[in-house]
């Protein structure tokens, strides 16, 4: 069965290098024979099997024996995975062609085709600054510099950027207006519920404490969901949290923020806008703080 | 015999971990052979027997010396050596040049290489000859009466191996020659595997024709010999004529050259001829008796090693006398091709897998899907056999 995979792999490689073409030809011949219910008469499969088992043997005898014994089953599994992967990729292409995003309509998930073809949203220059300041606000509402963050509590990158956000808020307290907009990633478990729960915490003035707890217990709530939310709410003595959360009180508000994110062509979190200038997932504090410094200097 | 000194002559054995056990296919080349060929191309590359300039004369002299050397190596006269491309061409030369009008029967065996089988099977299909096969037992060896039953007064030619490439065993060629000559038949010996490993005296053995290749005896590829008794070569009808094969020619006729020129049409493979002579010199300097003795030691070690591998099956009778260090075997539940590929990947051991161009022989011995062949030569060592055994044991455990 390895010839099916080899046909695809060597077929692609042979576009770029002639040295893979004999392998691609062998793989094609083998695939054709297998599809026409005849035995493969090339040595390609045996060569791949032998080299694989030989490579495994010095590392793990058990694994080498297992691979040798169950070669057909393993290659079948890889073949099915490859077919599924190809089907998924084709679906992504169709979605990209029809909706401009591989993940389907209204999705904001990462789309590689956008990068590959240079016209997708996965490019900071394509981002559009939000027109509304609706969201969780902190700082000076009259400040000349506004920092908007689109984030997701389940996103490890949003969590990684949190110390920089806190440092920025501490350092530029009073000089900037910070707005947090919820942009829960659709392919992350409990991201939407986490955003709703945080908005309920905000109602009782405990947003930042709740936010901090969410990031701290990110792994836990991604797995357990509501139990963690209630646990945090209880520890913060939030009185109306249960009814607020259960009634999805802030659903419309949250959906509006998501729509704003889609409008801004957010393709990954966290994405910041400093007076409209986008910064995607800053890796260091300076990456976030320098544009703020620059904006403040320009505003004087 | 100083094996380490011999190994130092082979560039491919320097600095690496290569264990070359595919000598029945082709052998490695010592620097003496490579130098002989390089010298021709870099200092006197010219035609032989045609031009009058000094380079041509030098080529004449060197190729004549080469023929003398190879004749000495095989125990024949210079005029009895015809250059061919390889053993296959030498056998085909006999098949297509011998007169089968009086006697049509050709006796072969089921242990022959395709190069010996196919030319005669092809002639039989065309109706030129009739073939009959002397059959070996399941162990690849022949009973005393195998040939006496097949060879008779209608037999024109017996074609038989000196040593098989599938088991390393010799044929009973002395008895065959005796029976054939008693019946007035000729004998063509396929010595592709015999000449590199055993001392052969063409005249003393009373062979009629003998074919062998340069590349299996440390020489270059693309050169081989047909050795034939002079009076028999005279009677052969050359099937390929061209430059250098005639004394005179006019539009009304031609007069063929004397032996061996009449069979060597066109410009010859001079560098190959010189390389083959260098190889023959190299082997004679070490002594074919010494090589034979050393190979028998290696063979005993190799057979013992394979017998100790769990699940290994050896094809052919390894107790036969006069064997080469060559063993065909298989490992239970691991394909021959996988064994060879894994030996290469794990320990850089070069082995042959498959049917060895001897499909009837391998099928007859119970290996229709082929086997693995380890074939050793004078530069191989017992230490290499130890590594080979360890590697085979690892592979055998996969079953």
C-alpha cells in the first residue's frame, strides 16, 4: 500500500527534481497494478519496508519487529490518513474559493492558502482597524493612544502575551485607553463559554481578576468547561454569575465583538491595534510597547 | 596469502565499512587493473593492427602481451584466445558458429546460467538443434549416470558449467569431457564462476571450448574470452565480420584472417583487454592454488555461520568437493530481497538476491521466489563473515 503514498509524495517531489521521477514512475506502475487487482511487480514497496525496518532496528527491536510484522496494516493506515488528509485539503480549497477561508463561512480559523496565495487574511497588512471601542475598557478614555486587543482565553498565544499586556497597563496607566475585544476561536473547546463567563465577571467589577484566573487555569477549563468557570466565580464571590452565565446574558454583545473581529480580518489571536496599527501575537514586550511609545510621541 | 596486503590494493575497500559479498555478480577492481586501463587511455590510446605509428605499435605489443598473459592464466595457446564482450557473448559465439548439420543434439543441465541456456534453447526453438537436459538432484549435484544417459553418438555439444553461480558447486566436468569425447561430442565449459576461483588448465582438462569474463576475476567489465582448441576454432563459421577479420577482400570474395583475428571484428576493447591481463597477472602472482585454498577456508566458515542462523535454509550441497566460497540461502518469513536490502542498510553488506539468472536451477532446488547469495573472494575475511552472521541473525529475528 505504500505505493499509493509514494505516488503522491514522489509525484510532488518529481515536479521539482528529476531524481525522484524514477521512483514516481515505479510508484505509478505499482499503484496502477494494485488498482487493477494485480500484484505490484516493482521493488519499491520492499525497498521502503526494508529501509524503514533497518532504520528502526538499531533504535528499538520491538518497534522494528512490529513494523515488519504489521507492515501492510501500517501502510493501509497511512494510506487512509493520506486520503483523509487530501480530502480535507480539497475541502479547504473549496471553502477558500467560495468563502475566502479554508474553514468555511464566517470562520476565523487559520488558513494556509491565504498565506500561500498572498491574498488571504493571514497577513498583517490585510488587517483592518476596528471602528468601535466596544469591549472591556481600562485606562484613560480621553487618551490619545488606544490599544485594542482581540484575544481568546483558550489561546496559548493570548496567554503568553498577557504579561506584556499587564506590564503595558502598569507602565502607561493613564496615558492610554486599553480595549479588550473577545474573539473566541471556533476550533477551541470552551472558548466561547469562557468569553461569555468573563463578561459576566465584568458585570460585577471582577473582570481582571477573573481574566487572570482563566489564563492561569487555561488547560483545566479547556477540558472541564463550566465547572472551572463556576469555581473561579465562587472564589471571587461573584453573586450573579450563575444566572448571567446560564442565561447567556452577553451573547449578543459577544457576537457583535466576533463580527467586529471578522470585519477586521483577524486571523490569529492575540491581535493588537495601536491607534489602528496592527501587531499580531507580539513575542516580546517591546514588540507591543514600542508602537505605543511611538504613538504617544507622535500625539504630543 | 596476505589478505590485508591484498585488501590494500582495492580502492573500494579503503576507509569504509563495505563488506562486499557479491563477487559472483562482479568483483572489485585492484589498483593494478585500474592503472593498466588508465595508462592505455592516458599514454598510448590508439588502434591495434592498423596504423603504422608508434602508438599503434605500442597498442599492438601490449594487447599481444595481454593475450599471452590470459592464455597462460587459462592454460591455452595465444591463438586459442578470442576476445569477447563477456562469457555470454563467448557462448553465443559457439552457439551461432558451430556446425550442427551433422549432429543436432546439445546437452545442457538444469543448473546452467541463462547465458548458457538461452542461446541453445533459442536455436532449438528455431529447429536448428535439439536440446536435452541432464538433471541435477534437489541439492544441485549430479549422479554418476546423469550425463551418460544424455550424451550419445548424436550429441554435437555438451554445455556445462565449471562452477554454478547458484550453489558454488563444480560440475563433474572431467567425467563429462570423458563421456562426451567417447561419443565424439564437443564440450563447452561455462567458466564464468570457475576461472576466477580455481586453477584451470584448458589443455590438460581437454576442454574443447571454454568461456569466461574479466569482470568476475578482478578485471574490467566489457571483456571476456572464448578459449577454443585451434582446430575447432578453425572450423567455426564467424557470424560477425568487419575490420581486421580478413586478409584480402574484393567484390568477388574474401580471405579470412588466421586465428584469432577472424573472430575479432572492428576496434577491440583495448583497455578492457589490458585490464583483464592485469587482473590475470595479479591472480597468478598470488597463485590460484593459494586463492582456492583460502576460499575453501572462507566457505567452511560461511557455511557454518549460515547454519547457525535460526530459520536459515541453504540451497545446494555444501559438502561437495571443490566448492567456491558461495552460498545461496533464505531466511524463514523474510523475503530474499528484504534480507539483501536490510543487510546493505544495517551493515553495508552487498549481497545478491533473486534468481541469479538461473531460474530453472533455483526453482528446481525449491526457491522459486529466489534466494540470497553470499559470494566471497580473495579479499574477504573471516571477520566480515562474523559481521555478516550477526546481521543475518538480527534480520532472522524479524520473522
